[in-house]
């Protein structure tokens, strides 16, 4: 008499999912090899940045005659003259103008969006859903259609060409996405935490500052990185709303363009200097950025 229970084939145990070929290959390679591959890929993506640095530290005739990779055999060609010339020009003023535009914009967008996101997520008030639908609808409004009306408004208000005018424009168009992002993140916070705080007598401001804001740091940091990079690298708004005295780096570098790209000495050194601050900010907040990405992937 045969047994009523059949033995499962080896590797197909009951309840165990079948593993693909790729999973088996990864297991055999090991995590160390995977990390090595990731490091190599990361270094590969940094090659353009290295090339930009080398080009910015060589003279225009040398750059026109040779590729940047020849620096490994001719390191004596490197010089900081391009940076000395650039910092002695109007670039320094444009750099600080960029800081004065980007930092207040990022802080205002994060602060207003965090409070609005909390209100839309956890506060009950008349017209809440309709107001949030309006915010979502503003996400599809292109910036270009607002340039002429806002320019007319700024002219009447006397702030056209000023730094506050540029900041206000960036804040207005950065808020819809910021509110949408933070509201969706705050909704995922357990309601029991907020109810416990209310039972302890905490006000809405206390709950926001002590519970919601700390738990929302990953999403807020991610938003801060995106908002900072967007404003720091913007040129369209600067071209329209910033005059020569208040122009950021992007507009300054664009004004230095000469025919046939003979200004590679200015553009390369200016582009590399404008790259430093975003890189520092990204690496400073990358752990919060990764946490925000992981949190969004499981919600």
C-alpha cells in the first residue's frame, strides 16, 4: 500500500516560494561583490564631475587642444587662475544672491507646507477636502502662464527685479507639490499617537511641533533637498524677475556666454562652484532622504 503523503521534490518544499535565477546568482556572488559593483557604478557616475573640475583648472588653449583625461600625464597644466579670475568678477555677488533666494524659499516652503499638510491630514474644518483638491489642481498649472501676470503685479507693487519678488514666486509655485507630499506622509502617522497627545492636554501646535514634525523629518528632508536644488539651479524665473544687480549664478553665467564656447574657462569654474553647495546639502541629508524614500515605498 502506497503512502498517502507524497514527498515534495527537493527545492519545492510546501510554502516556500520558488526562487529565480537572479536571486540564486546574487546569493552566490555575495554582498561584498555587490557592494563593490555599486561603488564602481557610483565612481562611474562621478566621472563627468571630475572632468568638469579638471577643465575648470586648465587654461582655454589647453582645453581646446586636449581632452581632460590627459591631466593624469600632465598634472603641471593645472592652475587656479580661472577661479581667481571668476571670484574677482561679479560671480561672488551672484553667488550670494543665489543663497539669499534659495535659503528663504526653502525654509518658507517647508514651514508653510508642513503646517498646511498637518491641517489637511488631521484637522477637521469646513471646506477641507475642496481646498485640498484646489491644491492638487495647482500642480498642473505651468509656470509659464503666470510669468506675464505676475510681472505686471510685481511692477505695480514695486518689487519687480528684486530678490523678494523672486522668492515669492518660487514659494507660490513650490507650495502645491510640497503640501501634497507632506499631507500624504502625515496621513500615515498612527492616529493613536495624536490621540494620546490630545488626552494629555496638548494643543494642535504642540502636537504638530512635538509629534508630527519630528516623525515627518524624512519627508521634510526629502522635500528640502528637491526644493533647494530646484531653486538653486533655476534660470527661467531669474531671467524674468531678477535684474542685473540681484541676478543669481545661473543668470550671471548665462550672461557670460561668448560665441563658439570660447568662455569655457568661466563656465566650467562657475559651474563647478555652483555644484559644490548642492552636493554638500545632499550628502548632509542623504540619510533622511533614504528614510523618506523607504517610508514612501511601504505606504
